[in-house]
């Protein structure tokens, strides 16, 4: 057993530090958020504005449910390798994804939006969350190769969380925060953003570790990121619906540009792993990987 050996726990390692941070900061409760003002604000929005916000909430709701369901194979793969500190952090990861699923359902309930919302999931959204994500994660049940783990982390952490979810947060803030409305939704999104920064930080660490241990995976990871990039563009375009001005008066191009910037940032951070020693990967700081 690791913890009764002279090795103990690697308390200065990045995964263990993330675990400690998650214990301190990840204890917010979705049920404590007050949505009274949100309901009032919702009633003042026009049909187009409601549809745009509801589309994004429905995509987050289904997305959080999907990642809650799909994370278990990665935890199992890491556990089989005996990486205890990483598994300890991943227990908080799964707990937080479950809370995110609860949060968006509470938002919908507070707005009295209890009907079927899957019609708001576009073709590209379905391609990502109904096909690509579950396929990459379920592969880990029977295949725990470095390539399989790398693909899962690229899809889950780098693309779904690091690009798509971050773009969604940007849209929420650029519309609702600018308008000074729906404070409960924004409070929860702020908590989610902090949680997800740890998730993305872990995924970045994991991929940097894999690149350090298996240098040939760098090209594999960059190729996979390049394959996913057009889906981010298509998803944004489907949300814009050909409009030059958003329903809240903003420029839709700003959201697309933010999405592309996030993609470039993720690829640049992963590139830093080239030539590093494994000790450097484990000692990396939270701030260097964008952990809030």
C-alpha cells in the first residue's frame, strides 16, 4: 500500500495540490443559490433572447450530465496505474460535475422551463456530446493505452471543458452580466468556472505528463486538437444563426474569436511539455495552468 510505505503521499505534486484546493473551494452548494431575481429578469426578456439563453443552458445541462456519466472510465484507468494522488483529485472532479448537473437543472426549474429541450441541441452539438465524447471515454474501459488516455483527455478536458465550456461562460458574462440581469445564474457560472479551471488544469497536467513519458504523443495530441477545431467553429455558427447582431446587441464574432483564442491557448500550453523532465511536470504551479 502506497500510504503505509516510505513513499507516503506526494504532497508537493500538482494533482495532490489540486485535491487540496478542491477541498477548500469546491464545496459550494447549488441548492443555496437564490434564483428569485432570475425569474423576474427572465420575464422581461423577449422571445429571441429567451431562446438564445435557453439553448445555451440546455447545452450546458446535457453537457454536464454527459461528462458526469463519462468520467468514470478515466478514473478507472488512472486507478489501475496506481496513481493515487491523481485518483484522489479525480474523486473531487466527479463530485463537482454532478453538482454542475444539479445546478443547471435548478436554473431551468426556477425559470419554469420543464419541457423537452433536446430540440435545442444542434447537429454539431450532438456530434460532440452524443458521439465523440462518450466514444473516447468508453474506449478506456477496454483500452488504457497512453494513446487512449491522451485522446480522452484531449476531447474531455482540452476541447469540451477548455474550449466549449469556457466559450459558454464568456457568452453568459458578455450578455447577462453586461445587462445586469440573472444574478443567480451568474453566481453559479462563476463557481463552475473555478471548478472547471481545476479540471482543465488536471487535463493539461495529464497530457503534459503523457507527452513527457511518450514524446511521440505530442504530434498525436496536436493532430486531435486540429481535428476538433472545426467543430468549435460550426457550433458557434449554429448558435449565431446567421445574425450579424446577437439578441442582446453584441457582436457574435466576439464569441467565435474567444473560442479560437481558447483553442490556441490550450495548444500553446501543451507545447511547453516538450523537452521537460517528469519532475518539472509534477512541480508545475497552478497559476501556470490557469487554475483559479
